[in-house]
C-alpha cells in the first residue's frame, strides 16, 4: 500500500517551491539586467515563458489523465506560486533599486 500526500500539501509545496524559485531568481536577474543594460520588459516576458515551462509537466499530465488529483494540485500550486512571485518580485526589485 502506498502512502499518498493530501492534495493541499502537494499544492502548498508546489506553490512555495515556485514562489521561492521565481521570486529569488527574478530579483537576481533584475540586478544582472541593470548592470548589462537589458530591458526589464524582456526579462518579464522571459520569466512568463519560464513560468509556463515550469507548469508544463503538470499540465501535460493533467491532459493525459483528466481525473488526476495529484496533477491538478501540482498545477494549481505551481501556477499560484509563479503568479505571486511574478507579481511581487518586480515590486521588491524596484524597492532595491534594480528597476
């Protein structure tokens, strides 16, 4: 018998993972973009693309198995974490003076 995590734990772990990964990486890339003279709009578009790629495995799993609770929970968590990170990271970058 296999032990299965509740869906809310899967969702929370995926959200925190995406939030940390995208939040920290977005601030670091904003600092690098400022030193190299890159446009912030390009950085933001790239991170939106990375967020889609980050969520793609769960999306494909959900499309192949529509009744999978684990895939749905993972997709929801990753999407929420990415959305929160990509919303608040530019605010933090601006406060730090990178944008």
